[in-house]
């Protein structure tokens, strides 16, 4: 039972509200937190709106006037609209509604709300925005219709929601089966394209596959980032020199871990004293060759591990000029 108003408020914000001399600090901190939350919501809302406009443009200017399909929940909506004559704007909401509920149960209320907002705006865009018909060339329709639709989906995901609920379904099924998320998405799309071939035509199904490929590649491009980064882990007895080289020659930030020697080219070192400094840095793929050359000069026997980095925040992501 709550005994004070402050107890009720603290239960909402997640930590107790201090009174007395320290209360001003906590009030200021909460104000900063609220500003961050509001700013993040505004940015997310802008990305979702931009995504719905892009997806609506792809649908109304390319796919819908030419009876083209896509994969996922949008593809199901397009196929049902083509077969039944129902308005696509209604079907987008009806088909995605179960995915919103699943997203609420599996992910969060915030995700479900953003998804509902995105799908509602997309439905309104499809219903009321007078986008022009761009082309009737089938190849251009498949490629650019998929591109704009994929751009819309990717921007919505960047904003913390979705406007195509197939991935939400895939997450739910993968948790209750031995299938991966990719397997579930593949199975769903195979069913959609097979149904399109049977109910409409093989040609429409083939172009739908091309549209889906263009859309999925665009989604990956937007979510994983335009500039590809590589995380590099370096284990070397000359780690200090390598660290200085990365800072001075490449202008990149580094993180240094403390490790112990194990088993390598020099044999078993597990029972010998002496810590190892393990360096981690993030560079662009165009800098890999230069980094490897400089490491080779300093320590030809250094152990280097590389891995792709999809996205980052904070730190020295951009190269800093050294004076």
C-alpha cells in the first residue's frame, strides 16, 4: 500500500523521490530524463511518418496501379485487395492488427503503440494522399516499388516500430519452435508467393519475389547503416605500440582489456605471470588494409580478429583529426 503521494510517483518513475537538500538534484535529473524521452519520441515519430510516406509512395505510385505484390503482411494485404476488391487501407490495419497484439505481449507497450501509429498513418496515406502513377514498366515497378516500400519499413524500424508485422510473427513462432526468425519469414513468403502463383498468375508471383528482394535489401541497408564498420580485436605483446599507432595514424578511439596469456604459437603460457593488453577498435572497411599493414610492421605475430558491426552509438565513431 502507498502511504504518500511521493510513493505513488516514485513507483511510476522507478526510483524514490528524495526530499530535503538533495531534492533539487533529483528534480533536475528527472527534467533532463524527460527531455531525452520527449526528444527521442519526436525523432521516432518523424522517422515513422517519413517511413509511411515512403511506403505509401511505393504502394500507390508503383505497386497498386499495376496489380503488383510484395512479401510479408503488406503482400498479404495487396493480394486480398486484388482478389476481393476491398480497400487496401482497411486491409493494412486488419492484417497487421494481430501482429500489434503479439508485439505488445512479446516486446513492449511502447513498441505496440508506435506500430499502431505507423500502420494507421500508412493506411491514411494510402487512402487519401494523391500520389501520381510513375511508370507501367514491370521491371521498374518491381525494383523501385520494392525500394520505396523497403525504405518505409526500414525507417519505421529505425523509429522503434514496424509497418509490416511479419517479423513480429517470426519472433513469436521462433520462440515456440526450433525455427529461426529467418526461417519463419522465408516460410511465410514462400506461402504468399505460392498463393499468388495459384490465385493470380506465375508472372505476378515472380515479380512479387523481385519486389520483395528489392524491399528486403533496402530494409537491411537502412537498419544496418550506410557506412559499414568493422570491429577489430588485437592480441599482441606489443599492444602499447599498436595502440599508439591506431590513435596517431588512424585517429581512432580504442578500448583496452586486461587478459591472460593462454595457448598459442609460443606454447602454453597459462601458468606464467604477466597480463596481456587486448585492444579493441572500430574502423571502416576501407581502413582495414592500412591497419593490417601497420600491425604487420609492429608485430607480425599479432593475433587479429575482425567482425562486422551493424550500428554504433557514442565513442569516436567518426575519425578525429589529430593535431
